[in-house]
C-alpha cells in the first residue's frame, strides 16, 4: 500500500510542477533542453505509474462497504430511470421539454 501511495504522490507532484512552478519549469527546460526535459518528465511519470500498478497488485483486498440486499435492486431501478431520463433529454419533441 505504501508503494501505491508513493506512486500517486509522485504522479501528482510531477503533474503539478509545470503549473505551480512555471518559472522553475522554464529554467529547468532551458538548462536541460526541451527534449530531455520532456523525456525525464515521461520517465518519472512511467516510474510512478509502475509504482502504482505494483503497489495495487501487492495491496490486499478489503471490502469497505457491504450494501443491503434491497439496495442492489433499488440501484438497478434508479439506473433504469436515469437511462430513460437521459434518452428523453436527447430526444426531439415534447419529451425533452418535460425532462
């Protein structure tokens, strides 16, 4: 689980670096060159993705919530209503006005 969380943290930091540290990103890209900067960026992202996959595969299974038996049936019924409303919102005519 630690590897999964560490991979997620690295992924977020690397993706947020160009947004929040724009002057530092420009300086680093100018010093390294745009191509090598993008290559290092991609390698760090791939490494963090591999860490997330390995961390997920090594994490144990734990069920956080067990829905009641009637909840499963209610969910399916509400999904039918949602599909009908979605279809009605994309129809032409009076049905779209009511939805």
